[in-house]
């Protein structure tokens, strides 16, 4: 209860401070009342969803996600506005103190706020506010196909030009638009890749979240099949289950569902993709993540039947596994495919010029292709979304990678 009281007080102070910018910028009372009404509505909905709503325990339901999203948008508007006002107030305070102690004035008084600066503050604050709303309305389904050509000296000849499609972090429990998901699934099939890899987090928490979408993902096709691994959300660790048996049954249901949809689920095991006498080793590990994330992945077990001279592709959900374990392993893993970060669903990306997101402060390898010690990783930005129900600047991704034999025209 105390934390909610503190939160409400802080929110009220921020709202009051931001209101001063509006009062300086405009003299129309309806603008103030609208701002107050929207602020109260967003706060009230957030408190309701996270305290009184009947949603299951720690499960982040769609209403909760949207309540969180609107709150983030409002806070971004207020904090940026306050940043400008606080800077101006510091200058006003110093100016008033100088006038009082220099003898220019017998009484201490603050200069008036400048309308121009308030207008600038409100204009700049409106940019992330609008972007966050757009991200919830359209950005979350703004699917992008990103294509890469990767060259390897020891790629088997028969696999020169071999095309891979990777998707990751579906988070089906967050979907709310069937037509958009139909479009994305069709977009995947249009790539006509040789194989499809899914690198974890099919659901947010429960297998049942995927049931309404299973028919769509069952329609994904590739000549050499579909392969998948588990992500941290697939284990049901973020739900308050009544019993451990219920949690275990949920995981088994998800495993069965993936297989029923045509995915070959790799649980610390390997397969071979064959072209004539040439082959690629495909290794899939369960989730292994740095910090508090589950470490069920067993690379040694997964690669137990793989020859050290094989060309190897590894499916591992969390890129921290690649950084901490894979690139230092005695076996040479030519290409690792990961996801997990979502690119934080927020950032700035202009291909060839800039790629930035706050998630880079947590993950060194957070989006796109990286190379270390002659080994590559692709970190997929994610197909779905979680928490904030949108995307800004870091769009949902379908990766298409073509393997090329180095030196072959």
C-alpha cells in the first residue's frame, strides 16, 4: 500500500508541475481540464488493472499492458516538460536571488516563466508521447523483412545459397489483431526459404495463449522443415501456479503444441540438414540466460553427437549465452541465432547510419548481425511484443539469412 501512495504522490507532483507549462503556453481553461482529466484517467486505469483487476496473479494481461503503455506515454510527456521547466526555474531562482542580494530589489521575487520556452517544452514532449501512442496503434505490427548474406570459407558446397528464415519472440498472448498476424505469417511464407527457425518465447506465460493462433503458425512451410527452441517465457516461470504439477503440465502442453504445429522442438539436442552428401549440423539448446534467467541450456549435451568438423548452426534464445559460453567453446559454432532482447521495442534505427536502443546498456549483442572470433550471431528483434504493447523505431522482424561460400561468385 505504501508504494502505491508514494507512486500517486509523485505522479500528482509531476502532473502539477507539467500543468504549469500548459498554463504558461495557453490561456484556455479547457486545455487544463482536459490534461487533468486524461492524467486522472490514465492513473486510475493503471491502479485498477494492477490492484483490483481479476487478471491472474503476475500475468501481464492485455488490459494491464495497455494501462502500462498509456502510463509510460503520459510520464514521458510530463518528465520531458518538467526537464525544461526545472532548468528554467533554476535560472529564475538564481536571477531572483541575484536581484535581491545585489540591491536591485528590496524583496525576493522570481521572474515570470517565458511562454516561448514552455511552448518548446510542450512541443518536444509531444514527440515521444505521440511516438509511444503510434507504437501501440500501428508500430507493433509494422513487420520488416531484414535480409543478410553471410560468407563462410568452410560452408559445404551444396549449401551455397541456402536460405534461412528466422523468427523469434512471438509472445502470442499479446496479440490482438488476427489480420495483422495473418499478414505476417504470409510474409514469412513468401520468403520461400529452405528452412524456418524459431528461437523461443512462443507465449508470454501459458500454452493456451497460442491456441487461437496455432492454425496460422501451422501454415508456415519450408522445404527442409521448421525447427524451434524454448525461451525463458515458455517455461511458465512468471505465473503463480497452484501446484508444480500444473506448471509442468503447461510446459508439456506447449511442447506438444509446437510439435502439432509442425515444429521440430530441439531440447538440448541436434539434427542434420542434408543436401546430397553434404550436411549442416543444427544444434538447439533450451534457454540459458545471464542473471536471473533460467539456465536449462546444456551446450555440451546438445552437441554431443556433432562432429567438430561439421558446419554448425546453433539455436539459443538468449544472446548472453553466445557471449558467455558459445564463442568460448572448443567447438566452432559458425552461426548462432538468438532473440530475447526485442531491441527493447524502442529505439532509433536507420540502416547504415544509426542503431540505438537503451537495451544496449544491458546486452552487448542486442539486434542484428555480430561477429566474434570468426563466429556469427544474429539477434532477432522479435516478432511480437511484451509489456509495453507497441514498438517505436525497433520494428517486428522476420530475418532472412543466405549462406554463401566465400570465394564463389
